[in-house]
């Protein structure tokens, strides 16, 4: 009788089955978390702000940065717009092309820009498709003296305005130059936006070991696609203009000077950086 | 009578509730728009960091450093690092002080176990738990280089091999001021099994020559979130690297410590960042 009761208690009644099902579901969920999701072209859908730079130590190569927006349709087609700075020469354009994503999250994209150039990039998706690491893979005349790479970050929002930038953003900007006669330069600081087109910038600059304070103020303008521009003046430097692209629904932006502090005498150098909401 | 009932119904109770609700609703956006006031207490805990030297002077040694920096919330800082100076790798520790202004900018002064001293400017990005860092130390001006990089909160206090599990997207770049060095970068997916084994599939671009390959090997994570990995590709080339985990395992920064070219690699270093897919 006792044994019968014990057997009944251990029998697979509804409660035991429910607990087992719960355990199986929990274990399955944990396994799903441990494994990365399978990716495909549909993993990339929406717009990403991007910043890329040319990595080179060949002084005859032109320093180069590009900032822009690329939009994936989730089905293998992409389009976008960009602003590029080639050793101080700034131009803008658009591009259209195709992309392909493998199941492990790596992939490639090929596009033709409005200036006639054809570009191929390798990519890898991370952060649940909210971030792309990019590396250019086209090289016409090998060996090439440079490699371009950078990152694209999901914009999340689909429409932006001046109000998309509000509050304080911490930033870091670096100078890219292969010219050994150029002094090394970087700056960190705070950019404060009022959400209505006015901004202030404070920071610390290190140019070849000489540390100076930065204090600028001016205006900014955000386009509906999240790209935008800024125009700043101050005592030192006297003028700095640039472009940016907003990502993560305004939590950050990537930026690039189009008129750096040294103006037209900057030579073979470009400046770019990233900023994140404090 | 009806109006009186309505007035009673809309009496001070609901009105006050509505007013409180409105006040809260109006205060919320203002709180979002304003950044928080920062102080030394804003930095409390450990951050994985990666810094690089920016220079175009070929006589300067390429340099990257990776490690963990811990803030006590009261102005004191300590940490450990692995640095690669043009292929020469060493490790060390540091202690020092830091100071954070109310706008989130600040500075720190460090004394390093090899006897060196350095100072850094910093800015806090609270929304991403990240610090942007720039070296401000220069003995003999003009200096031919500037170092900068990022530190990302580790969040967790203790790590193990299990802290790295799943697939991570990674971009690595070669840092070199030597014009004879071929430019190089690589994107890849690194898959960790949580038990010390890693597989890396990627695409490399060396001076325009694009190759794809898969490497396999082992990794090890220390309790402070630093670690190392040792992988060999299909051609038998072995690469070793130091790493530091951030965001509770959602990402890591990596610094190559050994390449197949060994001592003939010349004046270059490689480093990168990876984020969980």
C-alpha cells in the first residue's frame, strides 16, 4: 500500500509533466541564447550610419574619411548617400548596389557610387544586427598601399530632426594622416545640443604633445535621414565645420570635419570621430 | 444639481492626480534632455580598455595597449595591461588617481610598474558605459604621436572561460607608421564554446590581396576579464592575442601578441574590437 502510494507520488502526473515541460523549455531557451542566430539578407533591414577611414602609412596616399547613411531593404538591395573628405577635398554622392549575408553573419556588398566608382566591402554583423564592421576588399592595382575599414551602426529611428540631438555627448576625434611632416593630433570633449539647432563644444586637444583647451559654439542642422552638419566658431580654433550621421535613435553620432581648425593649410590629413550621449 | 455632481466628481482629488501626472510627464523629458551631473563616484568598477598610438613618423614605434582599469569611485585607480611595442610584448600594472568634472570630462595620472608615468584626458559616455581616452603626457615637445582609445565597463565582477560563448563579429586593423609595411585589416566571426575552444572564420585584406580562412585553437579567460587566445589557420600559421572582456561578455577588445612573421614583422601592431552577434 505504502509502495503503491510512493509509486503514485512519483508517477508522471500532470504536475510532474508540467515541471518537466517547463525544464525543457528553460533549457531550450538557454541553448538558444548560447547559440548565435542564423543570419540572412533579411537580417539587414533599415538604415545604418557609417564612418570609414583609410589605413595607410604611404605618404603619397591621400588621407581619407567617409561618413554617410546606407539603407538595406532586407532582400539584397541597398542604397545610400555619403560625404567624403580626401586630404581636404570634400565631396558628396549617392550609391546603389546589392548585398549578401551568410548564415554566420558575415557577408559582402557591392555598390556603384554616383561618381562612377565601384566598391566592394566585406561585412560582419554583430550586436543583434545593430552594428556592422566593414572592410573594403576591392583593389584594382595590387599591391594597394591602403585598406579602408570602419563601422556602421543602426539608426533605429526612421526620421530625424534638430530635436534628435539634445543634451550632452562625449566625443573623441582623431587625425588620420600618412604624412610624416604632419603633427599627430587628437581631442576629447563634450558637445552640447539644445535640440533647436544650437550647439556648444568644449574639450582638450593634444597636438604633438601641446595640450590646449577647446571652446566653440555654433549651429547644427539635422536632415530627415539622420545626416547633418555643424558650423562652429571660437577663439582657438577660430572655425571648424563638419558633417555627422546620427545612430541608435540619437544616442550617438559619427562625425568628420570638412573644414578642420587649420583651414585650407591642413595638407594631407583628415579628422573623424565618434560621440555618444552622456 | 447635475453640475454639482460633476464638480464633485471632478473635485480636487482627480484634479490633483491629473496635475501630478502632468508635472511628472513634463519633468521626465527635461530629465532626459539634461545630462546627469558627474563626479568621481560616476566611475566605480572595472573597464576593459584598448589604446593605440597615432603617428605617421616612421621612426616612432607602433604601439597598442590593452588591459583592465578599475576605479574606486573616490579618485583612485589601478589596473593591469599588456602592451605591444612594434612586436615587443610586455605586461605590467599601474596605480594612480583620477578626477571627474561635473560635465563628465576628467583626467587621470598613472604610475606604471615599469617606472613610467602617464596622464590621460577622459570623457564619460554614460549611456553606453564607455570612456573615451586620450593621452596627454609628452616629455619632449613636439611629440610625434598621440595615443587614444576607449574603455568599456565590464559590468560583471568575475569572469571565466564560460564568459565567452557564442559568435562575435570582429574587425582588426594593422597600426603602422612604416611606409614599407603593407596595409592590412580583417573582419571575422569568432565562435567561442564557453569551455576554452575557439574557431575564427574571416576575410583578410593585405594590400588588396583578399583571402578567407578558418582558424581553430584555444582561449583562456582570467577572473578579471583579461585573457588570451592561440589559434592556428589551415596553413599552420599560429596567431596569439591578448583580450579583455567588456559589457558582461557582450564584447571584447583584442591585441595581437604573436604573428607567424615573428621578429621579422617589423614596426607594426594589430588590434581590434568584437561584439556578440
